[in-house]
């Protein structure tokens, strides 16, 4: 139930009215403070959403191919490093392994696209099974100088069946447009493994081994298989398909940089809220003293200031989420990363961002609230 107080010079007001009145007193200053919080929260939504989306996109690509274990050599970087293709023979016959597929993946500039995923796949392996033709046909054999384009890749490169695509110094014919069932697959150029090895000079090299395991294999058994594979292939490492990217040093660096940048932006918001609330307390000294003289407890004054700062945080958080979502969609459409990843703008991320904003508001209000509660009621006589 709202508590009403007779406020000097006004009609009867609720406690909520007293709080909002403090924020409306200096609308430009309040607006700039909201903007400071919003920028920090927008950074959280955009940067963390993109870094999480990187993992989600690659994991979805693995799932669409039916891959359960990935043997790779990208622990120290974000892009995989090639290792000998012959290592596949060390793990292909392990108990519980039903199929393997050698992959060579690279991120490279292709014509007008600054970065494009180029995926060379062992001919006839299961990594081709998820590709559904939208138009055209599949390559005739592994040595046909032909490529498939995912639907997004075709759109980015502005290619159709019958056109040619230049990869490094080679011109290859687009024989089909495919739907891969995942964002990363749709953003890829797909060709046979021997062809990409030849083009890039990585003969007898691969960057990953996709592994399928027997039906009914549980998570513990998959992890034991990963440990055994890592022991047998010391030049690479095996991880469950949903975890291999998140365990890399490159991803950890990207995630740390995203949080570091976001926290710096949030710190600016903290300073802005603290400054706004201190100025508000300074300007309202006599007003707060009158409230104390009318019988308000000091704890209620503290609660009033904290609620004002929390409201600043909440409003700034809501605005920041909106700015962050807009920013992510603009970045996603940028030619440099279009087709590479799909941002993770889940409800959990949005809730986390708004919660951070409210916490920023409350924490920023503690010192101004304490200062306001120290005022003496006798200040009311100075008015």
C-alpha cells in the first residue's frame, strides 16, 4: 500500500512520487546518466552475445553434421592448425567409434568477402549428409573442380549455380547451393578435402577429425573416449563437440576481452550514477531535512535514494538492451562477419544485462544514500 506524505509546496504525494520527482528535477542530467548506463549494458549485450554466439553457432554446425567428438589442434588459437591426416588411423578403430570424417577448415578472404569459412571434407563421409540441395547438384567426385555454397555464403558472394568462385589462385565452379541446417554451415564454402589441400598447399594435412560414436553412448563414455584419443594423438586434442571451441585459448581471450570492455563501459555508468545522486542529495539537502523533521526515519531516506538509483539502473538497462540488440544486428550484417556466427540474444543474457544495470544503480547509490541520511533536520530552518 502506498504511503502518502504532505510534501512542502505540493499536493499529497506517494513515496513513489517523491522518488520520481528527484529524477525529474534535472532531466538533462538524468538523461545523460541513463545514457552512460545504457552504453555499458549495450556493450554487455553486444559483445557477450557475439562471443556466446560464436560457440553456439559452431556447436550447432557440429550437431547438424551428427558429430559427437572433435579432434582438433586449436587449443592455443581460434583457428585450427593443420596436423597429419594419418593420425585418423589411430582413433578410427577405437571401441565405440562408428565413423570418422577428416576436415580441413580455414577462414580466408574470398573475392568481395573479407572472411569466409572454407570447409574441405573427406569425400563420401557423413559430413556431406546434412547438406540439402536448394539448387544445382553435388560434385561428381572428389577431384571435380567444384564447390557448394551455403545459402548465406551464396548471398554474401552474390553467386548462383554455374558461376565461378576464386579461392586463393584457383577458380572453381559453383555446382550447387545447399542448406546445411545450421548458421555456420549455411555461411560456408564446401568442397572436397583433396581439392582444398591442393589449393592451400596442405597436402596430407587436416585441421579436425569429426567423430561419431555408437548410439546410446553416455557423456561419461564420450569423455573417456576423448581422453583416449588425446593420448593417442599428442599433436591434437579431442573434445565433446559442444565444448571444443569454448576450451580453446583463443575463445577465452575473446571472452575475456568482451567482459573487460563491457566492465570498463559499466564503470563509466557507475561513476555517472554516483555523481548524479550526489548532486541530487546536495541540491535537496533542505528538502531531505524537512522530511526528517516531519518524522521520516533515516533508513527511509536511505531507501529513497537507493530506489532512485535503482530506477536509474533499471531504465538505463532497458535502454541499453535495446541499443545492444540493434548494435548486434548491425554488426551481424557487416560484410566482415556476415555468415560467420549468429549472436546469442537469449532471455538469460537479457535478464543478466538488466540485473547488472540494477545492481550498478544500487551500488552507485550507497554513498549518496549514506550522505543523505547524515543530514540534520535543523537544515530545514535555513530554507
